[in-house]
């Protein structure tokens, strides 16, 4: 019970962090069809900006300023880069963002150095909120949960209850029609790209000090975010939300559940010994392959439900 | 392409020079190829190593280098990939460099040992010595030992023994967590063996392997470790795998001692932070507080000079021993001939800059030197990475107490 409860909390926090990253990407991907490889780079930039700003004027202004900065960069990338590349098709866009991700990583390395920067949790939030069976639950994690929940609420309301949200949703499916109705579709695209990048920046601000702010953070976060987006399904925020939580919980619980395929077979009355064929594979405990499970799920969902969990369009 | 042409031209010029000057290297410097990750997730370690090596080499060169020549470090990025390390080896041998140095990754080291062996037997005119500055899987100087491979860091069984010796009496339940590759598995096995030998009272309550560099959130592992009732966590993790692990443990406020092998490397202190005061220990060949602790003013001044120049700790001052060995062996060999240098290195004894006796053991080419365990705490003379906390020495194990038997059957080439 103890392990279950603590793991549930851990999984929730990690899942929500994934969601903050993935929500921006899912918006961009479903709207513009751009698989933005530089998305996790915005996450990293958010963390580094927040570190620099928080050293000057504190964490709370950084919480607002760093995402705005990331958003501005995102807008610039869309207006001056992607829009031109867009004419040459999706492959060109993909390669463009891929190159961008590498450039951003190098720029970050040159600006802030290769070793982690001491970006710390603000003193006001650096205390254990409550204790579950002797394990502290830091207040900062609760704060992360709060921010990401607020974000989910805000995006959902924004997309479904506001005029601009309706325009965005319409532009998602029928951009020509929306343009014919007199809306400035390119500007809608820029707005979405900037907003998506800003969300990634926000995730970086609160994820950078929860984890470690270092140049490799984009590289390590990138793949799992793609998994979440594809698994959740294109054009579905709810799908993205569910997929994020699922991935967070799967990875967390995979660590604490010390079982292998051999244990599963024992249920059916089969005993695995060293003489059994493939016993090496059958006896690998779950924690050892836990980090692999999201990718297994990715492959499975692409085979059996290519649109993803709640997707409305083909990948 | 341009570099390739340049390399070719350099090769032609070089062979022309060699035809004229005989088999001795005709260049002005003794080149040491250095290959480690200089980009990618583990770049921080390679980059910090490079800066420290450069500082040490400048010092060695100011003391005259060897045979009237200066040593020159030539870095090659291997992106943590064995295949890229082999490309670096190829470039090094193409340019007739006498040494190749590599520190991170025992899987890369194993590939290098094999490739160097093959190359040297097939190309007696451009042999190369592999200087291992930190790939510590035990088998590299045992089953896989090679005449051309010299290891200057204690291997994981030696580190594990140091760790077991440093474990206080009241700790009887430990948890092992390691990276799932050659090195991590080696640590896992060696720590268990050392505990069995030195501390039979200690019970291993958990034993885990994690995928290398893949885990972003270590909180679930901490939950599991806590549930196991362990008093100490013993880990060989390095890079982000170590930083994130300890950070997660400290955030969760779990009452645990952390025994690591690499927490003192670049980035470790920042990642642990002030919350780790007195909780984290690291098995290390050096820390900046050793010199003041043993009252060695000269060593202290020398390390302090590096500290004033760079924003990170001088943890690899032990590399000075490596370059002093290379300097000494080259002098003894009387030429930059890798075969002669390799024979000169065998059994070479040297007093390191802290004043301890060390020896390059002839049987397996493993350096036997002193080793330390430092505690990350407040109130030390030199703090780490401006955190206000630094490494204070808790345990010192002398070289003579650290000699472990080897199974190496060394095959030597005919002496020239």
C-alpha cells in the first residue's frame, strides 16, 4: 500500500510534466502537421531562461517571463523559418526542426556550458508538504501538479469555449475554408506555434529545477514526448492528457513491480528453468525494461489503432 | 573532406620525414589522441576531463616534456559510441601517434583493446599504446588484458573494495543500483563480492540494473529503495543517471547514505545541492581537500591554480600521475617507440604528486595507487562548484592494501 500510494503520486507528477510538454506539441502537430523536433529544445530553453532570470529577479517573474521568451522565439521560428520551408513539404519541415534542435543544443552548450547549472527550487516552495509513510512529498511537486492542472484547464477552456479556440479548431480540419471566411490562417498558425513553444517553455521552467538543468535534457525528453503525442492521438487534447498520465504511471509502476514473464507463466502452471528456451528473456524483471515499455506501446498502437487513443485524424 | 586531404598530406610529409630521420618520430610534439564523449548526454564528463588534462599537460611540458619534446593532446569526439572510438583510433594510427587515451565507457574500452591489439600485430610500423584513464570494468585487466593496454584508474573491484571498507559498522542493509552495461554489471558483481569478503554481516536487500541514460525520473526507484529498508545505497552510476538518482533521494527526504563512485565528477555537486550535506560519499582518486588535509602545500597550490581558472573542480588531478608515467617511461625508453615505452611502463614505480607510492603492475598493467572516500559536506576548505559544500576525506586506502590478484596471462611481443 505504501509503495502503491507513493508510486501513484510519483507517476502523477511525472505524467503531468509529460503532459505540459506534449500538449504544446500535439497542438502544433495536429494543426500544422509539423513533427517539431525542436519542441523539447524549447523545454530546455525554458529551464535555462528561468535559471538566468531567477538569478536576477527571482523565480516568480521567471515563471512568467521565460515562457513568454520561448513563445517569442517560437513565433519567430514559425514566421521566418517554418513558413518558408512549409512550401517544400513536410519532409523539409521535419528536417528543418531537426537541424534547429541540434543548433539550439549547441547554442545552449556554448552559452551556459556543458555542466548542469544550479537552477534550484525557490526557497518558498522548498519544504515537504506532507509525509506519506515516511517519504516526503515536496511542496514543489504539488506546485507542479497545480500548474499543469491549471494549464490543462486553461487550454481546454480556451479551445472549446472561446472564439479564437473555435477558429483554431476549424483551422485544424479545414484551413482553406477558414481562410475563405476571412480569418488570417497564417497568423493562427503562428499563434499556435508560439503558444505551443511557450507551453514547452513553461514545462521547462518548472521541470528544470525538478530534474537537472543541463544541455542533454532536451535530448532525453524528446523521444518520450513523441510517444505521448502519437499514443494520445492527433488533434485530441484529452487523448494527450490520458496518454501522458498513462506513460507516467507505467514508467513509475514498472520500476516497483519486480515481476518477469516467468512469473506470468507460473500463473498458468508453467515453470521456467534455465533449460527452458528463451529463459534469458523470460526472466528479465520488469524494472529493467520499464523505460522501454512506452515504445512497446507506441509500436502496438500504431499497428492496432493507428489514429492513437482518441485521435480524430491519421498520423 | 578538407581535413582528410590535410591528413593525407600530413601523412605524406610525415613518411618523407621518417624516411629521412629513421624510425624515430620526426615531429616536434609527442601526440596523445584523446577520445571520449565531447557531445551528447555525457559530454560534460569528457569536456571536463579534457580541460583538466590540458592543464596538467601544460605543467608537464613546462617541466620539460620528454626527450626535449612537448606532449600534445589531440581530442576526438566518440559520442559514447565504440564505432566512433575506433575511427579515432584509425586517425591516431594514421598520424603515427604513440598514445591513445580514453576514460569513459568500458564497452568502448573493450572494443579499443581488441582493435589496438589487432592493429599493433598487423602494423608493426605504427604501433600505439592504449592509455586507459577511467574505463574500470574489472575484466579489462583480467580476462581481456593486453600488453598494449595500461589502466591508470582503479578497476571496479578495487573501487568496490574501497567502498566496502568505508561502510561504517552500523550499516547492515544495503541496496545496489547500477547501469545495465558492462561497467554497471561489473560493479554489481564486485560490490557483492567485496561485501561478502570484508563485511559478511551486510545484507543486500535490493539489487537493480537500470537502462543507461534512459531514466528521467528516479522517484519510483527511491520509493522502492525506501520500502526495502536499506540504510545505504551503493551505486556505480555516473552522469545524469547518478545526478538524478541522488537528487530524487534527497528531495524525498529518505534517510539514506549514498555511496557512489562518481558523485565527485563535474556537475555532481550542483545536482546534489546543499540538501546532500553529509549524506553522499564518493570513492575517488583525488579531491581538492586532500592536499590541505595531509599538509602538502605544493600540491595544494598547484590544484588551487586550476580552481582559479575554471568553474569546476579539479577532481582529475590524478591524471597527473598518468602523464608523469608517460613522461618517465618515454625518457627511459629513450625514443617515442611505443614498444619500448610499453616495456618501460611495465613495473614502473612512481611517487605521485600527493606523495604516495604507486606502481604500474607488470602482471596486468593495472596501476596500484592509493584511493580515497570523500564525504560531501559543509565546512571544508575548498568547496565544490560554488555550492558551499565540498569533499572531505573520510577514508584513505593505501596502494599496498588495495592490491588484488589478477587472472591476466600477458602476451608480450619480442623485445626490440
